[in-house]
């Protein structure tokens, strides 16, 4: 699929969660190589990612990933959560990275070998026996990224992946993402990151509505201005 075709599409989607309507008849075409999602808390960013991952099904409408409706089966996506402790399942790094390979049909021995290769490729040689609970937050997030990429998904979905990282680790993680070939859809409050990291487009969600879907240089200044104006109005 080329970068001009939508890798995620919502067609008349309505989504309700806990008696709250998150999206009402929303249609959205998400195209490009790297796309950011911004908006205030509760605007629908995480719900959009979960719809794309097939973790949520719409109450009405269709969600397509790489052209295929998610209702026909889990899409080939990898999801990176905000908190790595909510994602990690196994006690050792090697087991965590190998899990996705085993899920795709690789036998345990081959998955273990491939996990070691992937860890070495990402500068983590010798980590396979390390206990996950002994890692820093940044190291845990890196292990989660490697584990997600091991399954070779078509689309990488990231929900605020930088929120718990210190500044040096954020820069390192940003550089790693720049070298990834998959389509990326990332929700983030880090507007500077979305402005200067090669993102093709930014989607601005506001109360479950799409306020904008355009290059970052047009969307982010408009979002900043709206947030600033709202803050001034509250303090006036």
C-alpha cells in the first residue's frame, strides 16, 4: 500500500464506551507514513488507536486497516501502550520478545534464536535472560517496541509512548522510531516531537470530532492557539 492510500479508515463510525458516546458517525481517512493524533484528554485519541488495533469494535460503521474491515479479524497491527507494565506478560526479556513470534506459528526454539537476534539488532545483546522487573522504564518500553516489531505488523500504534521517559531516553526512542518502516499512528501530547520528527500529518480530535487532518505545520499552531485561548478564558 502506498503512502497516499489510507492505512486506517473510519466509515460512519459510532463508538460508545461506559454509557458515553466517544464517536458519533465519524468518517476519517488516515494516510501517510507517520501520522500523529492530538487533542485534549477525553477527545478520543486512545479509542481511535484501539479501534485500529481491533481491541474495540464500533457500535456502527466500519473500521478498515490496510483496506480490510477489523470485523473480519484482528488486523496486522502492533500496539505500544503508554505504560509498559500494562503490556509486558513474561518475567524475562527473551520470553517477552519471543511471544509474538510463537503466536505467529514459530516453534519455541526458533523464536528464542530470533528474539536474541532482534535484541542484538537493537543494541540489547545479552538481554534475553534479564528479569523485566529489573529494567528501567525506558528499557521496558524498548523491550515492548522490539517485541511488537518482532511480529512484523503492517501498522504500529503508539499511545503516548514517551510520557514516562526521561529526556535522553526520549531522544533515543525518537531516533529508533525514525528508522521503522511500518506505518505509524501515534497519539501524543508532545507537539514539538510531532513538529520536528518527520510526521506527514496530524489529526486533531476534539470531543470525538475531527477538527483537522492535515500537515503538522498547519494543525499544531491552530491547536496551540485554541488551547492558549481557552486557558486565558478560564483565568480571566
